C-alpha cells in the first residue's frame, strides 16, 4: 500500500478480473492482480502451435461498448489499442439434412431465410423477436449490472419476469412462436454459449438474441488474446501490479472481514479488499475456513448445480477451407436427446453437435501463410460423470475430426499441421472450476440473480466476486458486467473499507 490508498487484490486475470482491476485502479486504489497461470486471460488464454494462434476460449464479442468503457476510464479509445471486425454471418448453422441458415443481425435477411425454410414461421419470428427485445430491455438493460442481494430483489422483478414468461424455458418460448424444428434449434442454441441447456434454462436468456441483434457479433483482430493484452497493458501503464504464476491458497479472514491473501508459496499479503475472479464454489469451499462461512456452507455449496463441460480440439491445416464461415454450428441428428445425455444422464454420446471456429476467415495473421487455424468445441458432461478422459480423450478427438472430414472438410486428416485437445480435466485442474464445469453454475432460473452466488459476499466483509460464477453470469458481456456490479457497491459506500492492519507484505508459513 502507498500513502492512504486502500489496497485491493484481484484473484484471477480473466476478463472479469481485468475489468474489475481496471475499475478499482481508475478510482485511485492500489491494485494487485494475481493469477495462478503463467499468462493472463483465464479462459481467454492463448495457445500457440506450429505458427498457429489459438484463442483457448471465448471468441465472440457481442457488446463491444463494455470494453470501450474500460479504456474510457483512463481517457483512452479502445480503437487505438485493439481493432474489432464485424463477423457476417454471426453464425452459419449446418443441419444434418444439408440445409443451412445464416444467423445475422438484419431482420430482413433473417426473414428471407425463414421464408425459404418455413414460410409459416415468418410472422412467428417477428413476434419472437419483439418478445426477446422486451426481455432484453428488462433483463439486460435494467438488471445486468445491478446488484441482487436477496429475495426482496427477486420479488421486485418477479412481476415483470412473469409477464415476460420467464417461467418458460428458452426452447419452450421459441416453440410458442416457431413451428419448424430446424428453426427452433437456430433460435435456441445460444444458452449453450453460457453453459445452459435450452430445455432447462429460463427464457430470460432469450435476451442474448436481441443483444446480438442490437450490437452485432465482432472479432478482435489478433484474436480475443489481443483484448487481454490490451487490457493488461492498460492496467500496468496506470500503476497496476500483475503477479503471474502465483496461485492463492487462502483468503485471510479475521473477525468477519478480509485481511489479505496467502499464496501457495506461503507468502502473506495484506489487502483491504479481495475481488475473486474465480469459481465461488472453489473459493468458499477451499479458500475460506468453515468458521467464516455462515451462509455459504459446505452443504449449500454442494447443492449448486454446475454447468456442462467442454471438449475442445485445436487444429491447423495446410489447406484453405474458404467455404467455411468464421463461426459454424454443426448440428447433429438429435437435439433434446443429446442435451439430456449431457445435462441429465451425464454420458458421452456417440453423436454430437459442434461449434467450429475458423478465425482465419477474418484474420489471416493467426496462421502461417497458406494455412488455416481452427478449433472445434463439443459440449460434454462435467466431471460428475464417470467418463475416463485418460482413455477417451484421444478417441473422442479422433471421432470429432473424422466427423468434420466426412461432413464438411474433405481431406482434413492429410492436411493437419497440428491437433491437440482440452477436456473437463483442464477446467477442473488448470482453471480450478468445480466439477470441471466450463461456465460455473448452470444458468437455471433457480441459480440466477439473487439465487446465484452474490457479487458481495454475505459471509466476509470486503470480499467480492466477478466472473461467470456470479451475477449476471457467463459469457463475455456477463463477466465484464459483473465488474460493474462490484463498482456500484464501491460507489454506494464512497470508499473501499480498510482492513484492521496496514497493508504490508511478509514471508512466513501459512
């Protein structure tokens, strides 16, 4: 700590942690950003192989203003640091019958494609779009960066949620307006991008449809890693301290308030406030003693239903596949049955639906000349399943690549320059996510807003949460908005609370 400034520790240098660290820094506080990995980004780290640059996780920018705001805090323009390029189509949806649907922003283009596939659904889509706009106005515009602390907050919004039919699932609401099964899939896959099944997730997540319609889908030149690098540079330029390869063992608590952190190496660092950009289940269960947790007990944490996990294969080719869009949703022969296998039965199905990412469609710099960079993502059960990934990982990777080759990428195998995968073990071990979940708690209605882990800990004064595990939820807009929620708490009190003892650093046994 320097002078009379309060000292803030941010655990986790993902996008939510970076956003929160910058917001505290802009208010004039001393901020140290810790991460267990040797590179910042969290789920948005970057892998490099054979000259190919792979974004490990998020690739879709849907609310660019949220990133613009972070630069504006320091009187800067995001455009001077990282370039956003529009993606068109947003997604290309490939059906098993060979038909396709280009998911775009302009309603006229959407309606023209609906007319070709299912003319009877044109009017239904217009009604669905209007309904999703109204959900967006309430669920995002009014509530995405507003704190939710208890049942009173839920009761306050409950009448609007009932009026908007948020008691329906995403699939249920879309089915009210759309009859064609292919189109039902087109307009319901979005919850999978934040860890939820459209058959289980509240229709409040239909706001994603209008969010994309409103601001479009963008890609950062250089990949999502370019966003991370720009934010880290901004943070360090303005006095923030970044400590990588520094996993945190515990959060020091005394008399119900944060005192600082203890690293895995046994170093204690005093801080007045701790912001955890980490899975709250892991933080409460493993980083805070039971005696300090009156509400988030082991029993309560154990009842949290976590999202599915992911199997992601990253690969490069020395053949160009110019007919493949930047984002492609490759749907399989089953929809609800496959999702039930993932979310309910927790078994690894023989079939799959895939998300294929081809960033070189927009940015050739992410691969050597004459080559392409891809990743292909398959939703899979989390670690509550009994899948032996030591055995299944190479088999599953082979099945996915074979499927792509047979269905849409002829000659893929002979043109591979590299291929490697991550599975639920990566999310559990490297990213420290409970049950190896890829998105934190599943976005059920009973695990949203006040029912999700709260941004301000009800157990420990001075402890806050940002990221996918807390309100408003997963996805780039969600995790960055969570930092705005914490910002509101700080603005409300006007001053970051001070710990009992001055912030200092000392070595010693934990």
